[in-house]
């Protein structure tokens, strides 16, 4: 049953299943918690369960996963279920001035540029929310990265989530509830998603056939999130192939970053995240006070390196400096 495919979120899943059984669904839900723990998946499964054509499954509060409606939601083609994220938004943008070859490449570039769910996207989806459900089930509008909506977008959404038409449901997804407007928060029923255990992260990596060389290691640096594990895998690969811990390591790891600035910044941040986790572990297990202090000082420095990457500083330069500053600390990563 689809809900049981969502690992490590039993509490959230059982709440959603209860809503399906009772059909008493609030007009707007807020799924909050770290990235990569199943919020988007849960939103899709919930949309499936509400629209599933198999009454026996619905009575159990679940989706059958095989009927036409379930399959359409899974493929993203169900007319009553809209999943808005940066990819959706990029498609709206690229559609405007691109129609033929080079589309995929252009789309990828556009996705990498996205930072906010914008007002035009919200207008597109609020227009959809006003149309009647064609499948006779529920209209489900899912907005991912909801914390990135700024004033105009958030305001455009407000009155629609206030009192949606019958059998219309908004699901806002965020990794940072505190960054959202209070007026939006007060209109949504919150539902928490917790970080995953390392075991669950490994299980999801295995189930999805993720191409990671060392699932154990990636799970350890995942911070309880599948996307965290995938980022860590890339970062560990950069560190390993660049010869982390050797004299030429800092220059060579930094040289391994992508030539595209946006990507290089993300990669450098992921490497710093791995190093910060390793420093943290080294600090808590340091054998004496002098070592403890050394790791603690390094941790503070690394937090400031991370901040400078967010600003307009060259990510390669910051990463090289950060790696050089580890000289003499004997930090173990692998
Ligand atoms: Zn079904």
C-alpha cells in the first residue's frame, strides 16, 4: 500500500490516512520538516488516496497504487492534481520563448536559476484551483518550497487557501516554517515530518536504486535526509578524488568544482556540510581538552566559510582556504 512506502513518517502517514477515511480534510495543510524526508512523496500519496478509484483502498485510508487515477498522479498527469515546484515554474518560463531543440538544456539552466516561487506561478495554480475537478474526486494543489514565496506571491495565494471550494485541498511544503508569513501559517493545518534514521536513509537509497558508492558513509553524513545523502555522496566523491588530507588536497578539491557558478556554490556548500559534520563528531569524541578546543575553533571558522559562500565570494577560493585551515587537525572523514 502506497502509504507504507513512506519510510520513517508513521505519525504523519497515519494522520493523513485518518483524513482519507473520514473525508474531513482541512482546506490547507502545511507539511514541514527537513528536505528529503518524504514530504513531497506523502503529498502525492495523499492526493492518490483522495482520488483513488478503488473504494476498498480508500476505506482503508490508502491508495491502491494501480488504478488509472493513482498512476496518473504518480506520472504527474492527473488533471486534478498539480505539483508546483521549481521545475514546474521553470517549465512555465521556458514555454514562453522556447519550443524546439535545446529545450531540456534550457529547462535545466532555468531550474538552477530558480530561487523563489513567483507570483505568476501562484496565479497559474490559483486559476487551476477554481476549475472543477474533472475526475469527480479532489482537486489537490501542492506548492513545494513554499517558504520562498515573497510578498506578492504569498498575498496572491492567501485568499485562495482561506476558503477553498468544496473538495479542494492546498498542501504547502516547506523546509523552513519560520520563514513563512504568519498570515499563511495561520490558515494552514501544520503537519510535522521528522528527520529519518540512518537505516531509513539507507533503505530509501537502496529502494530507489540511487547510484552511491558507499551507502553507509552517505547515510552517516545525510543529516537524516535522502537528498542530504545524495549531496553528501557528491561531496565525498569530490573530497576523495581531490586527495583530501594530502598536501595538494585543498587546491585539487577546489579545482574539482563545477565551472558553472551556481552549481559550484552548491557543491562547495555540500563539501563544507560534510566537513562540519566530521568536525562536530571529532569535537565530541576528542580525547583531551586541547583537541576539543581546536575542533571547536575550526567549527566556528567553518560556519563563517559557509556564510561567505552564500555571498559573492568565489566558492573555489573559500573551499581551498577552508581545507587549508584543517592542516594539522588530523580530521577523519571516510
Ligand atoms: Zn488507486
